[in-house]
C-alpha cells in the first residue's frame, strides 16, 4: 500500500516520515517516488532502521543536502495499482 511522505531529513541516512502509520520493517525494500529533497531520493532502498510507526531510515549512498516534504513510498513486494 502506498504511503504519502511528509518529510525527508538531510544527511547520509535520511529519516523518511510518512503521513500515517506504515508496516515497513528493517530489511524491507521500499520504493520512493515523486520526492522533492535535494538530491531527490527516488528509487529502491533497504530500510535500515525503524524509529517509530511513521518514521524509518534509508542509506541512499549520497548526502541529502536539502530536506523534502513530499513523495510516495511503498514496499517493493506489495502490488501497487493505480487507476
């Protein structure tokens, strides 16, 4: 199920905050799209840490220098259908 992103923090291990609870677990592959951080973090990433029911961390392999406040995320194994 696709979740909306509320915040993307800066750094080499940015915290992704969703607008509602998610079911991601450490080791899940997640797909982020339509993000507006600099640089954007669109793509597939492994969840490296769970901070709360709405916050998780990834390690994109580069430094996010400007935070973002929009985008979508879903677990890679989930079927993502849109009309």
